[in-house]
C-alpha cells in the first residue's frame, strides 16, 4: 500500500479509517498503549504462563507483545494417527453436526446457524478457517454427547480445532481462502470463542482466557467495535472487513462483537483483573457498534437501515435516566451484553471505591460518618457519584428484567434472559459487598440480590449453561476476591 500522510485526527486518522487493509491499528505513541497493544500484551503474558505450566511441550511459542494479532501462530505439536481419523465417517460427522446445532445457541454460537449448517458438510479441505470452526463444532458435539462411541473423539477434534485456528490466524491458508475474507475472519473468531468457553467449562481457566483474549483482540483488529459508526462511510463497514454482503452478515458481525465483549467482561470480572477493554470518549476504546438483535431480526431484514450508533457502552453507563437507551433492542443478546457490562463495572468500581477512597478516609477520620467523610474529600465525592450512578443503573436494569413475561419467549430464550437477570443481581452484590459491615443499605442490597439470584438459578436446569458463566465458575462469580 502506498504511504499516506497522517492527518493527525483522533482517535483514528483519516487514512486509517478509510483503509481497507485488514487489522489496522491507528496508533499515537504519545497517548500510551493502544487497545490492541494492551490485549496483545495480555496474550503474551498468558502464553508465558501457559509455557511455564506445560513445559517444553507447549504449543504456544514466545511472541513479542507488540506483534500484530493476525500473526499469532500456534504450532501444531500433534501427530494423530490415521487409524482414528479413518473411522470418522460422513455419517458420524453428520451426527456430530446435529448435536452441535441442537446446542449451538446455548454455548455461544453467534453466526447464522442455517448458513453454517448449509455450508458445513460442503467445506473444502483448503478452506482452513471454516474447517477450524467445523472441527471446533465437532469438538463440542463429542464433549456434549452421552455416547461413548462419539466421546472418544474429543481429544482428536481438540487437536484438529487448535491446529486449524493456528493456520487461520497465521494467514497460511491457500490462495483464495485467506483469512482476509469476511467469512473466514468471523469463522476464526467464532472458533476462538467456542474454544475459550470449552476450556472454561473444563476448568482450564488460563487456556480459556488465552483464547478469549485472542478472540477479543481479533475482533477489535477487524473493527467489529465500529460497525455503523457515525464515522463510517458504509453501514456495517469496518476497516478490515469492508461492507457486509447483506443484513445477515452485518448481524453476524454485530452479534460477534457483543458476544465476545460479554465473555471478556464476565471473565475479567470473575478473575478480578484490570479491565482490558475500556470504553471512553477520548482514551481507551470507542465502541460504536449498535446493540445486538436476535438473529431472526437480521434474517427478516428488520434492522433500521439508517441506524447509527456512537459510544454505545459509554452512553449506557452514563444514562441514569434511561432516555438514550430507551430505544435499544429488547433482544436477549442486548440484555446479556448489558448485564455483562454492569457485572464488570460493578467489580471494578466496587473495589476501587473501597480501596482508593473508603479505607483511606476511614483511617483519616475514624470517628466520622460515611456522609461526613465524603463531604471532606472531593475525590471521594466523585467516586461516590460513580458508585451511586452504577447502582442506579443496576436497579433500573433489574426492574426492567422483572417486567419481562417469560411465557412470551421460547424456553431457550427464557434461559438466556434469566442468565442476564441473574448476572445483574450478581453485579449488585459485587458493587456493595465490601460495604456490608459499614452500611445498612449495602447490606440490604446484597441480601435482596442474593435472594433474587438464588431464586433465578434454582429455576434453571442444573445442567444448563449460563452464558459464558458455567457451573464451575459460580463460586468465583458471586463474591469478589474468592480464594482460588
């Protein structure tokens, strides 16, 4: 590509916004690390920790933190024998595909399931990105199957899926099947997402976080956070992907971003680690992608043709009155995305308010009431406004969820709505938990939310997924800083 002069516009310069090159990252070194760099550095740390655990047999080679996300390579150490592979007949693949499709929405499949199913068995061996996703689907099917004759293929398909993702990410696909194509990029991101959830379900948290962070980095590098941005020249456009082919493909991009962001926010909160995706007006990440609809909305082309978004997450977090967000979709995907954001924010702000303000003031003014301490410190006052604003958002969100009539939805959608409602109550617990001994209101809020969350969870199938929060993570989900 010919060099172009940077016009200095922020947060992204004009040439970068207009570029069709994939995985662009407009960077200004005077503003500190970019969002992609932060994610890539986190990936490098996770790789290092995995290598320490796995020793010389690790499949994750050292990589520089600033290396482009599209250049991540996971070398295949697997040498599966042909005997097992030869036993996987087309009939077995068809059975596995059926099992996966039955559970796809349950485990976080965000692409159009009909298009995936129609293309699955016609995928050519050279279409490596799509094969990575297909092998990940087979992996999940063997994992969920109750038949031993299918379950013994699980480790085989795990190796195949990881190898396929490696080839897709490293850009080693054959000519004409490059990961630069929109469908291939989304296939690799979907595969990474499903692998992450698979590892979380199997209590391999470090591996899950690695693949989750890689999926988040790829999504941002592909510009999925800028869909229908006011700065975009095309609806559904992004720097790496170009205009979508139709409403369904645009819907896949939108749902992909919010699914990955929700997964990322949930597990960042569970781990009580610093936020790696920070929405902001000036610094951090500008998230302009509109809230997700149900896939049927995109199939029926009911999405508003002139819908544009701007600072979607930031506006949600500052819209105490609910005026801006009143026109947001009432889809379960939107409810779950919002609940995930509240969960992450509650974990961060609750801890920040306690550690940075309350403890310091308690030491300085041990005999003062909380209100008097706040009045003596402008910094604490600002923190209290942040705390109370988020608390108001959580209250309004849970009230909205309480007005939803489950009977109007299918059992599957009811479960996802319940998961969002559950997560919002856990957000309340996370926000107030540190203050239960100091403030009666916080104590009551925690008690009420714990009762509500318990009611929700007992009504759900014990074997069900709860979005990206699986049963093994529940002890870490409710209370912050739970001992591992």
